[in-house]
C-alpha cells in the first residue's frame, strides 16, 4: 500500500543571485513499511525535496508546483495548523545536525516530553514515563536519570539517539532521516544506522533515508532514488541498482567508491566537472556536461523518466532519466 506519493514537486529559493530551482519535478512513492533511500551529491535536491513535503523550507523557499499525497491527503494544500498536527505525529523528521537541533536551555527529556504532550492527551507524568521508555528503546544508558540531562552533557552519538527518541515519540507512520550520521565518527555511524533499521523493522514504519553514502544505502534501504540537478535520475530496488546501474551518473557514483578488496593502493575514479548552477540550470540533461556518453540530444532536451516497459534496457522496478534508455539510442558499454 502506498503511504506517500509525491508528484511533480517543484521548489525554488529566491536569492540575491536570482531564483535557484532546487527541485524541478520530482516524483517518488513510499510504501507502508518500506525504507526508501535518496542519494546524490550535495546540492542535488535531496533534503529540499523532503523538507518541501512538510513545508519546512526556509523563508526564501517556495513550493511552486506538485502534490504530496500522504494517505490520500495533499500535504501541500493543508494549513499550517493542520500540518502542525501531522508533523511529529504521523510524520517525524531526524534532522542533519544533532549538535544544533536540540534546545540547549532545556533538558533533553523535556524536549521529548513536549512532543508527546503536543500530540497525545496524557499527563506530564505519563509523558515522562514514555520519554524514559523511548530512551531505553534507543539504548541511552541510565535512561531514568539521563532524561534530566542537558544537551551539552550528551556526546554526539547520544544526542542523535535523543533526536531519534523524539522522532519516535508518537509512533509515526513515516520517518524522514536527513543524513542522520553526518557529524558522527564511523563507529557511532554504524551503531545509529543499525539502531534505526532495528527500530524501523520492529515498529513497521516507513522511512526515507537521505544520504550521500552508497554504503549506507546498500546496508539499510529496500529501494533507492538517485538525484542530481533537482531531478530523480534513476530509481531501482537496491540490489538491482548495485548489480546493474542504468544511468551514467549512478555508474560514476559507484565507480568513485574505493573497493577495499583491491588493497590500499588504487587510483580513485572521480566524476569530472562540477554540478550545474541551479540558478541557471541547463535545458537538457543536467548531467550531460559531465557525462562520458553524452549525445547532442542530451544537451538540447531533458530526457523523460524511462521505465522498464518503455525499453528492454531496464529491469523490473528500474527507471532512468537518460536518453541512452531510448530503444533507438546507441548501445554504450558500462
């Protein structure tokens, strides 16, 4: 069953440099209980897409087109009061930086309790008991006493666990995790990702995981959207994406990841060039200037999102925004 369906989403930011077209027509779906990964370089539109769904853009940001149907309701047409009832309750967010996402003047437990009291008709004592239960769930030691600690008394990993506890406070149907391990060291990253996956499976909630790390995608997600230039460039089940990537950008991302099985001395394969200027995006494929297989048509016209029924070059569940997927396009070696 489809829980969330985003259709033709467009968002932009009005800046001194002009209008930055951050999201330029994104379509994606999330099924109940599914983990969808969104991956891409910085500036590809990953976070803006998800913040647009909940209308959490900064002041300069504006949603100019599209729908975000959550259980049949278009979130983009709801009032701020209606959305406020959904945020933190049915849809929760773990933001990028645990160091700055918590209020330093309030205890961590008080901030979790505030979320519970906002969305549930319970007493403060019941809300506190729920906060302690959540701290236990996310494996914060000595939960009973740590609910009275302030953010500065928590390590980075413990702050992120507290953010997860806050997000889970009202048993959301959808959890959006926006680069939840960015500021953490590798050991803590693995612990947080394992914790998120365990809790997601136990609670049966859907999750959108935003990351630039393909290793995180491989370990955590069921399906993945690859974004570039404000567009979804490829979508596929995770195993299919790694076994048979279709878009040249996806192949470039995979090639740029060093393979430790080949030893420590190996040449990296970066993608040449730079991402497009989203204040003046190209008319064709945004990846064309960096693509080794680009054709004249790629520069002139933006490709549609081809699906498996359009071309034999895609497998089941795969789609790719690339003219090479057209049945009449020349064959190009991966």
